[in-house]
C-alpha cells in the first residue's frame, strides 16, 4: 500500500477546518495524512457565535469541531502552536515550539486579525495593549472582555460595523454604558444605505440604550494606567473605562511574506485556490486574495473550501472559484438584517423600490436592472428573504408589481418561497448549509428540526435562519414540533436533570466517563463534560471522581485565564474584610512576581492580573490566603456594608453575616456563578437587592432574604423569599435555596432566570413552608458538600497531574513582519 501524502494545514479556524471537512468528504483520508496547526488552544469554533458568548449565552454550540473530532478522523492537531516559516524548496514548515514537519501539500488558512488604528494611548509598548483595550476576534478576546466588564461600567466601541454593533450590544446586556464611535455617516455602511442605517441607529439608541456617534473619529485613548476615556478628533471626549476596537480586520499574511509568496492585500491565489507562486501551496479564507478581492464573510469561505477540496483530492481537477455574490442574513443587536448586492441604483435605468417605516424600525428596498434583482436591503422584517435570495442568486422572473418583492401580496409567502427554492440556495450563511443539505438530512433519517440542525449546523450561527430551516424541514417530511431534547440537562443524555440525578445516584456513577458509558447512547460528548462534572460534584461532594479532561482550563488550574495566556489570581476576603498582614502579603507577592496589574474588584477583593501559569503555585504559597473562586461556576463572593460596626444607620450586623455565609458556602459548585450580598439596612449600600441571593436587615436582627436579583444584562430586583429572625436562620435559608438551585437549576441558568421559571410562590412553599418535606434532605446534602470542601489552591503543593501548572509550549517572541497597511504582525499567525 502506497504511503499517504503529508498534508499540512496552517490554521484551525473556520476556513481551515472547513477545507479539511470537505477533503474528508471526498475520501481525502485515504490519500492524505493530515496535520493541522492552530494558534488557539481549542478545537475549531464558530466566530459568528462570539457575539452570543459576549451577550452571556455561553452556548456550547460555538464549537464546530471539538478535540474529539480530530482524533476520530485521525488528524494530528497542534493546538496553540504557530507556524512561523515555510521552506518551499525543502517542503518543510517550522513552528514556534521547535517542530520541523515535511509536507507534500500545504494549505494556508491563517485568517485575519483585528486592525488597531494608530492612536495615542492604545499601546503600553510594541506588544502590549493598554489595560482595558480589547480586540473582538477570538474566544480569548471575548472571555477577557467578559471578565473585565464585570468590574467596569462604561465602554467605547470604535467602529460601527457588524462586529462593533454586536460588541456594543453584548456589553450593553451586561449593564455597561456603551458608546459606538463610527468614522463614517452610516452604521454598517458595508451593508446599509443612509436611510436603513438611520433606522438601525434609532433602534439601538431608543430601544437598546446604546449612544451612537457618527462622523466622528477617535484621536487618542486617555489612560491612567488603564483606560479612562477616548478623545475624538473634534477635541471632545467620552469618559469610559473600557475600549473595544472593531475598526476592521487585516489578513494574516505574515507567513506568506516570510515564505516568499506573492502578497498584495492578501496572499494571491488562482481560480483553483493555489498560490500563484507554488502549485503545492493552497490558500483559503480571509488570508487569500482572488481576482483582487478579499472576502470577510463566511459564505465565500465555504465556496473556496469546496473548490480547494475538489482540486486537491482530484474529485474535480478542473473545479474553479470565480468569486462570490455576497448575500447575508443576520441578526444585529437583536435586529434582523438582510442584504445582497447593490444598496442603491447605480445606472440611470435601474429600478429602485423602497419602503420605510422608522417608527416600527422597518426598512425594505430592492434594486432591479433589466428585469433582474441586483440588490436588496431588509431591516426589521425579513419574511421575503427566501424569495429574494433565490431571485438574486438564480435570476428568477420578478413579479410585474414590484411591491410584491417587499410584501406578501400576491407573490409567494415565506413558506411557499421556501418550498420553491432550488436545492442549491444557501439557507444558513453562517455555516454554508443549502436547502439541499437540509432535505438530505431529512432523507437520511433526521426527523426533527433539532436533529437536522445538529447534523448540518444550520441555525447554529446567528440564528436568523431558524424559521426558514423549520419550514424546509417540515416541507421535506420532517417534524417541526418542539424538540424534546430542549429539556435534557446535557446534549448527550436524553434525560432531564431530576431524572439524570436519579439515574446517577441509582447506578453509583461517580465520574464523567462512567456517566457517558452508562447513559449516553452515542458515547462521549465534549459539550456535555463541564455540565456533568459540575453536577457530579453536587451529587457526590467529596466522593466525586475528578477527571481533568472534563474541566475547562480555569477549573484545571484554579485561576482565570487572560487574553495573553497569563492568569488572574483573586484570594478570598470573606465579606470584603481583610487585614494589614494580608495586604502586606499581597503587595510583597506582587513585587516578587512582577505582577503587572493589581485591581480592586466589584466583589470587594483584590485581583492580581498577569500571573504566569507556572508561577501560580508559588503565588498562592506567597499569599497564604484561600482561593476566592473568581472563576468557574460556583459561589463566588458575599459583598457587605459595614452594618452595625461603624454605620449609624445599621440595623443588623451585615459584615459578620456576610463573613459567615462566605465561610460556610465558599466555592460550592452550582449551575452558574452565584454572587451574594448582605446589607445592614434598606439603604442597600452593598447592592443586595440585585444579587443572586441578597439579605437585607429590616429590623433588630430581622432580615429579608431575596433571591433571583440581577444587575447585568437586565436589572431585576430579587424576590423576597422570606423575612426571618436571626442571623442563623438567614444563614440556614440561604443554604437551603442554594442546594435546591444546585439540584434543579439548568446548566448555566442564573438565578434571575431560575426564580421566575420556578416561581417565587412555589419556592416559598417548597423551601420556607416545606410543603413537600424536602428541606431536611436539602440541608443534609448541603452539609455533606460543606464538609467535603477543600481549598483548590492546595493543589499547588500536590499537583493533580504532572503538567498541571506547566505549559507544554514555551512562550517564544515572534518576529514582526511589515504589512502593507503600515502595521506589523507576528509571522505566520495561524487562526
């Protein structure tokens, strides 16, 4: 048997992974031994879903190809490893961890990076952004923004395109005061004309609460060690403590430059997606330039990947890419938007039909040339998008009454339009799914919308195509009935949470792998591991068998990973109370380990930012303080006011009660993070009314216990669960509610969603009146969890694994390569 050819893919993002999927679909596994390099330490994920993560959805749907997929397809993945040079003559690639790999065929899919415009105050040095400045391009960017936003109140987003508005919307949902600065006169100017942009602006300002500045350019970022504001070209300023830069992207072409490939705006390719310099090097995605065009949308990447796979595998050696006609349907800050082709007429004979109703946030327009649809824009109402997309793509005959293109008067309804669509029409732009793919999934045995979506990934991006997907599935013979899997606790196991807990207890399953083996019909599922790990901790407390691969990096090393790969360390200060000795140790530790930033958090603690992974155990030992659990899904903090100790208004000793609560329930795993507060009087200085659990003194040692408060994406005052006498009773009831939530809350469901779902009256009946006799059991199981507590930072003395606190890859500074826009980029950044 002939040896397989060595196929090396540089870039594990959406384009690179899609190209490999297409190659495998054409039998490429028989011909090629595939090795992939990716700059990020994850499997392939959907960048379109980053806006969902930023908005707080935290959906596991973001992962397109989890790490198991690479193993199952016999692909060698070097995650978190950069290729820095290609020797085209020796046919070898060189990576930053010292590897040198030969190749027969090479695919470059290094994607793009955030463009940071030249501005005073943007950078601390050549490689370090000012604290509080973020790009919005990667999963690490997003998680870093989320962490930073927790303790800050205002943000400026530079750039009013799609990405900027999604960033602004996500931050606004977390309660920040958000300003968008757009250099041009129109928001989303690539997709919208002046009238449509004005309608979108009104929606964002009036309904979402985002302040928009158009026709303004930022001149500088004010800094006092971290972001303090943005100065505009006209001399005015916006006070802010966070800046997100979405002023465009630039192709990652450093690898092409150092490897001697032709680079203009991006790496130049021919119609077969080959580099024009080397027939054995293919380029795909945002880092390639085809016929002078560089595409930043997802749909063209899918088309490029299909052509590349046809040519590379020999499935169709004459396959050619001729460019893409861009048609997009997406949801921007909660608003449906669709756009294809021209925004405005460009020739004298072009027909232009438009409808505008700003009060309802609706705008529709079409451009027609010689009887063919050459452009359409829809804002607010996109029910005609299926028919318009097919007309745009395939040149279908148009109704004589052009208004029928905008409204369902005599033309096909949305459902009829779906039925009449050609199989080649793309339904899901985010994941390149056609009507034919959906019908094929139904014919292949997928009976429900959820099964079709899981099989094809349709609807797993922005979600704007879900209704059309459902119509096509129903038309093809599938069911559009509600999916029963919506009640499952994890995707891999067809059981709701109470039934799953009962099954785990009955079978004595104490590890994630044993749960998969016993209860998951299709075996292990990466997206289910974290939820199961947390649930097993709740069920078994100290008897849970810890499997490290079921944890996220934060939980494996008990610290919060930052955008640069360093970590944040937050020691516990129960109730926000500390001592001079603790403060000295914090200061000494910061000096000893040259920690670049010390930050007071909103939870009344001190955060040490920029700690290297290998330094974590030594930092913990130097601090000699317990973990503050500023990571993971657990009980985090109890914020307090000074209560009766010093405050002349205090009605109860809130400080001591807060300390007692935090010391008793510290670090307990839960479906989502828990933030608590205790206020010594109804003046509510500790913001107890808007916490997951808030306790407020309303008399002499008399306390209101509130649950389900929120002060993030939306503000919600907690519901009064009960008014109790005595600190001990407040402490006990807090534990009863926490245990009930731990056992009945859905994975990642915050209490402000859980309490309305269950109903506060029902919670009172169950937990205060003990209607069903469950309180004693809840207290017993809570006590078992409390008894099993062990400070995770003790693992610094006895690591759980040999490499727990050691990076397998050294941090190697990469050479800076000049790019045509005048900026620079690390060579060969693989996205």
